[in-house]
C-alpha cells in the first residue's frame, strides 16, 4: 500500500493547484460549482482483476476539477483535471491522477451528462457517476 504521507502531500499539492486555478479564473469565469461522484467502472481489458467500485468524490469550479477515489488497483487516489464543454451534453477533460503503482498517470476523458447522470469514457474504462450543480 502507498505511503500515507506521500498521498497526503500529493492531495495537498493537488488541492493547492486547484485553488490557484480557481483564483486565477475567478476574474473571467462564472462562479458555478458542481459536486460529482465516481461510482462504478467497466474496464476495457477484461483479462485483469480491476476494482470497479470507486467511492469517489470531486468538485468542479471554472473548468478545474479536483477529487479523490479508490482506484482500479484498490488504492486511494486523487486527481486534478481541466474540463471543457463541447456542447450542452458532451465535455472533454484532461489531467493527472496519483496513487497508482506506476505513479502519476495522465487522464483523458470524454463525458456525456444527462440530468445528474454522468458517463465518462477514459483511456482505460467507462465510469458512471452523478454530478450536481452547487450554487
């Protein structure tokens, strides 16, 4: 299992980056917050034993996303990403995730949101969750 002090330092660094990006974007973007969950995933490679329940939570503000979850290796992880809308339903995101045995990993995603239901396709899996506006 990953050293907890390394994970704590990473969480603090990721949160700090998120706060800086929120402050930098406040002058030009709306004050729209969203809270999301990462619930279940289906991995494209079925020949490996992956954790599919993630118990994740994330916060979005002005295109910046920061969250934590139980990763596919069943270890605690956190991520920092940027997310941009394509239209009213689709969006794309990119970022980094930490907490994996391989270290820091790039994240790429294409999401579709219908109401509060959100489906995200990443390079490794399809992830389903919920996302709610917070005003």
